[in-house]
C-alpha cells in the first residue's frame, strides 16, 4: 500500500524550494503544492509534502540543520565521526560511567573522550555544588599543584581503563582525555561545541543526592542546557553495558517533539535487543491517555516495524511515584525522555521532569533535546 502524503511545512516559494533541496539530498521524496503557476516566486502558503513514513527523518533533519538561520553551514561539510564524551570526577560513579560509555562506544563504532574540569584557587565558587565533577581546592594551593594532582588522577583512571581492556573486562576502543579549568557545567557545554559528541555519558548519585544538590548538580545543568543526548548513570546501577538493558521506557507527552526525540532514541539504541515501553508523562485522570498511547504506539510501530513496542498507562496521582511504581513493576532498566531548553528562571523555580527524575530514581536516564 502506497504511503499517504503529509504536509511537513508551509512556507514561501523560496523557502519551500530550499527545504525541498535539503530533504532530497537526504533521500526524501518531496512534493510542492499550492504554487502560483504564472508567478511561482510570489507564491505564499506553499505546502511542502512528504510521505508519512519519512516524517520522523524529515523532522530530525529540520531540527539538526537549522536551515532557516543565517549561519553558514560549515559543520555540515565535516564528516560525522561518532564520539562519546564522558565527564568524570574520579568517583566510583564516574568509573561506572566510563565503563558503560566505553562499552557503548565499542557497540556504536565510536571514539571516546574522557573529560575533567577543575577549579583553580583564583576561580572560586560561592555556589554549593553536588555532582561537582571538579576539585575544591585550598586558597594556598597553587595552580601548578592543582593541575599536577588532576593529571595524576586522570593518569590513574586511564591506567585502570587500560588494565580492564587488557584483561578483557572492557573492549578495545580509541580514547583520549582532556583537562579544562573552570566551572564544570560551563566547560562541558563549551567543549561540546568543539568536540561535537553524539552522546554524553555522565555519572550521578541518583536517589542519595541531597536536596541542595538539585540546584547545583552538573549533570542536571548539562541535561537542561545542552543539545546533545545525555545518558545519566546513577552510582547504584547494576550493569556496565547497555546490552544488558532489556527493558527501556520512553516517556511521551503526545506532541510533535516526541517524533524527533524517538527517532534520535532509535538511532542511539540501534542494534540492541530491547523491549520498548511507552508511557505517558501526564497522570491526570483522563481516559484519552490510553487512546493516545495506543495511537502513538501504532504510529511508531509503523515507522519502526522491527521494534518491539508496548505501552503502559501510569497510575493516577504523583508523577514521580507513578514512574517509580512503573519502573518496579515492568523491571525497567533505562528511562528515555525528551526535554527542551528553557530560561534560567524557569529552570530554578520549576525544574524539568528530566531534572526531577535525575534525583528521584536509581534508573539510568537517557535524555534527548527536542
């Protein structure tokens, strides 16, 4: 049965032609409708239509390319090498993040960069930090001593990784490390613009996090602000390889962003034998939740016929408690969800679902920006 056409966007003739060219270079068939045949250039409300099966791919191209901006697309010309960034603070849970990140890099054919950010005595912070991913140093300690201490710790973690690779505990992958001076969250975000990772793997304390850490957590801040997918690994997670995760839950809020996020999610978990459990973010008493979940599941099943997808309607009441019960009942190994960038006041006074879940669960979180 032939795919039906759906309208992807409505633009002026000029912009519709630009979008058509971009999509066709990615192998997507595009049809332009509602064009003024006498004077095509003055056409307004031109419909850009594509096959329904190409919709997730097309939405992702639009999100990634930012084709309406005036910036020159220099990055589009550079070849895409898969890269995994692993920020560490040399704690037990960042060792766990290294193990999981290296195992994932081997599966994905990617290279790994281990990163550490540190404070110098001349760069004090008055903000209480939780997962600081950085050293707190005494004022009398010189910058050279700090750097030397950091280098020794980084060499120790590399020695540990090399030992695990030689013993066969970890697969052999290409990896390197980088040291940066400054606030960890700022340095991670800045380095992402240079390194262009496809995934960030970070450790977190999970449920043992203190209440004040919710504001200062580096992992939480990177999740909120960064555009790269983040895999947050709590210290008590039972596995160090994503191939051991058999049940992955994907949160949906029934909007268009979910299509882009799910396509990115499927790219990240490509090649893994997993059961995908869709669940609703809203826990309001609404019989439409199950109907919409059924529709979303059927749509995703049509777009990704090889995927094994089920759905669950969360119990009414407190959302975080409902998610906790769902994770326990369905034996969920990883929770995937999308978030979006918000201003600093919104982040301070109304933390996102992703950030709240980071401190409420010992289940790894895979967060995509939509």
